[in-house]
C-alpha cells in the first residue's frame, strides 16, 4: 500500500510540464536560437549550480528537516540569477523520502515555470554513489571497490541500470558517478570509491557504469540518467595520500594509468565530467587549459558538460592561491574550459561571471559554447519534453535487493583459509566481536544517507548486521557489545563464552569517511584493533577475521594470528547476510582483489610494477612481497588450469590478432566461480616495461568436475605502450602471456 502511494506520488513529479514543453527533443538549431535570445545574466545562470541548502528553509547547514523549498529564496535564484542547476541534499545531511523529494522537485519546476524568463528547465544532480543513497527505502549497492572485486562487468552494469531506474523514480536525472580515478594510492580517503588499481579492470567496470546509467539512447527514456565521470584528472594519486593535495604525475604515467578510463567513458558517450579539485604538477586542474581543453575537447573529443567540483573556483583564491580574487578565479576557470560551477552556496561566482562578460573580458563565443552544452544536456535528458507517464514498481524492491545481495556475494573475497576452516560446517558455537560486527554503517561506508555515512538515523530498516545475520543461522552466538571495554579487562566477563565457543569471528572496520575527513597518516590498522586480535588469540580458538575497510589497512601484525580472512570491502546493506552466508558456506566466495594488498605501510608497490621494484637487497628479484596479490581470492572449491595455447606464434601485420586458449576445470566438490585472468608482459621495450599487466579476464561458473575452454583475443594494438615521444605504439619483439601458472609467448614483427 505504502509502495503504491510512493509510485503515484512520483508520477506527479513526471507530469510537471516544462514551460517550453515539446513533443520532440529540441534540435541544435533550436538551442542556438534560444541562446541568441538570452541575456548575459541568463547565460551566467545556466553555468551556475547551487546546493539545495541555498534555496531550502533554514540557514545553510542548519536547515529545517525534512528539507523543503523556501519559495522566496528560490524566486531570487530563478528571477534574478536564472540558475541552471541544483545539487544534492542540503549540506550532505540526510535522506529524504520519495514524497519529500517529490515536493522539492515539483516546487523547483513549478517556480521555474513561474519565474524563469527563458523557460529552460533546471537540471538536478546528485551523488547516487552506490545506489540512491539520498532517497529513503532506495536500494544501496556495494561501493565501487567492492563492485570491482566481483570481476563481473555484466553484473555491475545491472547495478548502474537499477541505480538509474531508482534515480528516475526519485525524479533525479543526473548522477555524479562513476569515479574513474584509478586507485594507485591506497592511503587516499576515497580509495573505496574507485574500481581499484588496474587499468584493464577499471576500464571494463567504467563501461558497465556508463552504459548502465545512460542506456543506449540519450538517457531520455525516463529509466536512464546522465553519468558524470569524475574527477578529471589525476585526483587519486596525490603524493601524500591526503585528499586534494598535490599530485606529481608525468605525462607518460597520466596517459598510461589515469587517462584510459576517462577515454573509455568518453568513447561510450558519457555526458558530463567533473574536474579534479586538486593540482597536478603545480597547476590546479580547474585552471589547466591543456587538460580541460586541449586534451579533453580537442584530443579526446568530449562534447559534454564540464562541471567543477565543490566550491572549486573559490578555492583557486582561498586555498590554491593562483588567483588574487574571485573575478580572476572565474576568468581562469572559464577560459580553461569549465562549463558549470558547482558554486554552490552563494551567487558570488554568477555575479563575477556576469561582470567579466559585460566588461568584454570573457569572449561571448566561449560562454555560448558552455551554455549550449548545458542546454543540450537538459534536452538529452528529456527535460524539455512532455514525457509519457512511467511507473517505478521496482524502486526499493526485493528484486533490486537481490541484485545487491548477488553483487556482494560475488565481491566477498576469501584471502586465507588455513586447513579449510571455512565454511564452518561443524562449528556450532561462535564468539563474535569487533567494530563492524553490529554496524550497518561500517558495511556501507561514506555516501550513505549522509555525506560521511556515520549517522545511524536513516539506516535502512530491516537490513541485517553481520551479528544479526549470524544469529539467524544455526550457530549459538555470543557477542561482546562493547569490544573496547571488554578488551580493557582482558575479556574477563566473556571468558566462559569464549571458552565454550569453537571459533571467534572478529569483524574489523574503519569508521566510514571520505574526502578530507577520511585523511589518515598511516595505513597500518589502528592499534586497538591489532590488540583486539592479539588478546583474543590468547584463548587458542581459531579466528576468522572479517575486514570492512575504506582502503587496504595493513594487517601484517595479525595475519599469522588468524586462520581465515574474509575481505569484505564495503558490501552495503546486504553485506551482513553475505558475510554470514560465506561463513556457513551458503555461498562460495568468488571475489578477487582489485588492488595489490600491501604488507608494509611504506611498500606500496603495484602488481604491474617495473623490474627494478623486484630487486632485493641480496640482489635476488624477490622484493615484490605484498600481503596478497592483485587478482587473488580463494574459493571453497579448487580449479585446475591446463593447455594454454596460442593460435599463432607471430604477429606480422598491424591488424593481426592471436587467440589464446586455456582449459579450466573444477576439481573440487562444489560448484564455484573463478576469474580466468590473462596477463601480458612486453619482454624488452624502449621504455621500461611492467613485469606483467592484466590483458583481459572472464568469470566462469563450473560445476564439480566440469571443464571449459576459455579464449581471449589479443590484437597487436593491445600490446602497446606510451613511448618516449608520448605516442601509443606497439613495438616489435617478444611478448609473454600468463594464465595462473601457465605461460606462452609470441613474437611481434
Ligand atoms: C566531491 C564530489 C561530489 C561533490 C558533490 C565533492 O566534494 O569531491 O565527488 O560529487 O562534492 O557532492
């Protein structure tokens, strides 16, 4: 009954008819005709994005709850400033129901129709980072790093399709997702928002995200939304690992590691892009015309909207110190290639932009091209059109929850399983403790109901923590509610319970956080969690460690103390059930690490390292010694690889390709999924080659005894590198291929 009410309320939202309502989308000529009639103020407005807090009741960051429109403030924003876009919930604070969203969004469109001179609709953008995290009862999916751990691009496409669907059900057409920054700095507070460290894996996940969000059409179909690739470029690789601090990245590195995901998304038609808040090589990206115009527009051919990140034009003055005042900052950012400013808390940018245009300092043609791109985005999203009524019966449905469960279950990664402790078939009595044992927030991470994801007020009702899910199993579960207090007195009050148990499950976690609040100075697991494991070790029971971290926290001090390790990433609302199902064997884990898990805090070498990084102090080539390798993950069954073959041992012509095949067999006793990973190595090159790089992969499911032959095609162009002249070329020579412990090679002429 309640669901029905929400669906019909949402329909009202879609019935709002824009002032310039069309039966067909506008043509480019229509858009230019519209721009011709617009005043300077109207154009500057289209290039402005405000936070909801500016037009909501209450003061910014002290808004009345639930948030709702202050009509006087909205009138000012539309009538005087002609604003083109609004974002998020005010101050990143809280999750609203469909009905509350409906009221906000219909007010925005109603007052826009009433007060707007040009009738151009306002486009609403939101961080739907892992599902519609700002809509109550919406479906939350595992975070991006957990999505990547599935190594299942088709499954991840469904996640983005469902997210787009639930966004449209809420009335929101523009998603500030996916994060396409490559996770090669594990200290970074937003590591969990990436698809991991590898270009090949991240590119495949990028394609899933863009196609899933936007569909194959123009996202006008009311079931898809505009994607926003972020944060262009090099945001994830600051030297210190702290958020928004300097990155020093050579052009070869940029092109090799950080650009390919963006290129992939642009080639697939991603509609919008958000700029990196930080700086590369001493230049804030918001003023870098070489990146935002030369590379992005001229070389990559991006035609969509470039939006700044939060307050970033002001930060050019206040933090980066590359502009003396607001006017200079606006001038530099717009000239570098920005189309829209996420200002977002006042009209200072809009006023400065109007001044600069009126003073003739900014070319009108430069402004018009941005306004065109913004209006075209709105047109592509169907905002000018009278759309047919749609219903969204799958919003927050059990079908979407099942999808979230499936993703989490394919993501959960078994890193250690001494003597096949897991699954706990014969174990009946568990002692459970640790910071994530009874916390939905720890499973969800940041961008969950609130920006930092710490507030428990809005947690999805009915979702189970790890503890609750274990309690529903046939285990007898004892639990230390306050593990820190229990630890202080050596678990005295739990001594009996622990002694009676046959296994201890310790659930470690990082407090949810992102951006600057998530900065840390040491990747090592906090001391209290190390000591938690050490003190429980004294009881001599086998320990299962469950890790829900924002980034790979160093666990080398305790790794040998535990019998099994389940790496859970941030699995979200279904994570509790999935972890319990992994522990009792209801699911067979098939996740693989999408990053190299470091053993030491200062030894952050990636699997696709250079040969020099293998050189040890005794001159042996064994220095690469991560805690767990990229692509690693155990199963409750065993797989055997055989017969690695290549169709031809030489490639002669530019368009040549070879086929690589391998046989894989499930030699264990239960069905399981395995990721077949093909690695390539360029043996000698003009720039130092990587020891190996992932070339392609496929996830297969095999019944006990079942065998399959897997094939991969390799083209000559797939063996390329970025050479000393920064050109992408394939150089002649020998190339080696590896699948599991099998090798083959070819010669490229
Ligand atoms: C983040 C972006 C996000 C934006 C809007 C910024 O602080 O860096 O990723 O999309 O806020 O919430």
